[in-house]
């Protein structure tokens, strides 16, 4: 059985994995690229048969996640489906005078039903069925019944809204996004997905920033799904790929220079005991330096933003904002995943509230999933023992886990459901595909043959 070593270890990545991690290479070109590269370097003295055999071996060694490939195919179908909706004139804008909910009735409900049918959230026009099944003299207004409520909830769920089955201002706003905008949004995100390096990873962690979700995926199957909090628009969480090398139980918080100088320094200037109250110490030359500085020797009200020669560290403990665990994938952005004491954020549909790092709802669930997948159950007691103390302990992974932070505002999920999310960082509107009128894929899929759920 493999174990986790308590030593620092830097892992390197070679060949295809390195290209997939740092490059924007279309999956369809990967096998051909590496085959052609190999053949180009084979000596002319090697018979063609041997060259072809080696090229075949290289192709066979490339892992391609079949479910990611299926996701791309489903996206193609969804794009074609939305293009056909656009070609037919899109869907009608709803103008509601009041909130619609279970029991509402009238022409506005009929318009809502039509919109839900066009979007695929409702399988049949309940108003037309109502008219057909009642005598002409007894026809009554279209009613917001349980079927309509369930359709509204489906719409809210796949748009990242509060799921309450009520059509208020926020739900109405999303219902009224024109079909041509959704079509363009799908095309844009299709391009992002074709450049996704995780499609060659058997195992990886995926964080979709606008979705506020983390997934742990193994051979295409979603092993774990967790709600997360990401960076607020003024402290954006960047999209990039790396590898989780270790996790730390009872972590200290190495307070970033920006927070130390812009937020903490003014508070210490007003309250000299602030650092002691918050269990924060000042380390001299680095975050790891054992030499501590007396806070009384620093003129706090003269510190300028990003201008501080020492390092603030918050000790492990109950009030540590990183909670009980953090996952490290060392990167130039200083981004990592961690626990949090602010659990109330996970109840909210919109969770862009951090300084850029990723807060996870069930923080130990990822460690447990990785331990199980890597057959490292023997270390679980060590982790549980550390949790009963305030001691900090680092567990290094012998096999680092790839992690991909992506920015997808439209996609088809593992349940074959079409999802849209708000462009929280305004990264969609500046891309040319959003306003392109040229079709990326021919609309050769009938609305009546659409198999992907909304």
C-alpha cells in the first residue's frame, strides 16, 4: 500500500501531460501531433512498419476521457438546438406586472408556460392541454399549477438561481435573456471546452468559477461535488491548471501582503492590541522565519499599500479563517482551497466573496476522496489525531492530483442538463464569439429530436 510521506517533494510533469496542462491544444489534434512529432524524429533507416508501430503505441498511451468527449458532442447538439430557436425568432420577452407563483392564473401564466416549453423546462404546453380538455363554455384562465412550478424550479436550478418555484425579478431577468445571447454564450464556452486540458487526465479536480462548484473526477465519473466560494469581482479567482501536491491540517494563515497592508495595518494603528486579539504574529524575513518582531516597533499608520518588509501569520486555531484544512497547488497566483468559518455563504446561490482563494463547504471530503482513490486509508487515523490538536501538519501526496480552475458560463453537466451562469467577472462580453453572427455548427438538429435535458 502506498503512503503519504511527511517530506517536501516537487513533482515534475513531462510529455503530453505538460502540453495539456499549459497549452491550448485541441483534443482532436493531440494524437496526431504526438504521432507526427515521433515520426519526424525517427531515422530514415527505421522501416516504415516499425515507425507505424511506435506511432500506434504513442496514440494508445494517450488517455482521453470518453465522458469529456461526450460532453463536447452534447454541447454541439445544444448549440445547434439554440441556433434553430434563434432562426425561428427566439422566445418572447415576458412583461410581468407581479410575481407569478403556484396558484397564479391569467395571460401572463400562458406566456410563461410558452417560454418554459421553448426552453425545454416544460415538456408540454399545459395551457393548450387545459383548453383542449375542457368544454368551450367552461374555459378558464391558464393556471400556474404544480407542473409549471416544477418547470420553474428546473429553470432556476440550471441557471444558478434560488430554487423556490416563484417567478420574481431575478428569475424573470434570466427568462428574458434573448435566445441569440444564449446561443452565442454556448458557442463561446464550446471553444473554452475544446481547450480544456483535463480531458487527458484520468483523475482531476475541477472548479468552475461562475458555477461556484468543485468536482473530483475519476475516469469521467464525478466522485465528489462540493459548493465553493470564489473571489469577489474585485479579487478575481484566476482560471489556470496545476497539481495538488499536499494538504495541511490545522493550517496557519500566511496573510497576503495586500490584506496585511490595506486591511490589517490600519486596524493595528487604531488598536495596538489588535494582533494579539486576533492571534497574529509578525515574522521577520519570511512566512517560515522563527524570528518574531514586536508590533510596538512598527509605525502602523505610515504603512503604504504593498509596502511592508515583514510577514503576518495567523496561528492555527478556532478563529483561523482557513479553518481545519487547506489544499496546496503552489502557483504564482497564491491561490489554494481551504476550509472556512463563514459557513453561511454556502446557503447562497451567488458565492463570489473571497479574496481570490477557494473556500469549500465540506473541506475534508476532498481529502477523504483522494485517500480512498489512492488507497491510503492507513493515514486516516493520523489526520483525525491531528484534528484534535492545534498542531499544524502537512501531508504530501506521492501522486499529485491535477486541478483545473475554469471559467465556464454555459455547459452540459454530468446529468446531461444544459446550464447557464452569470458572467461574474465580465469575461464573456469582451470576446468576439459572443457577438458573432457566423454559425459555429450547422443547425441540423431538430427541436423535436433534442435529447439533452435543459
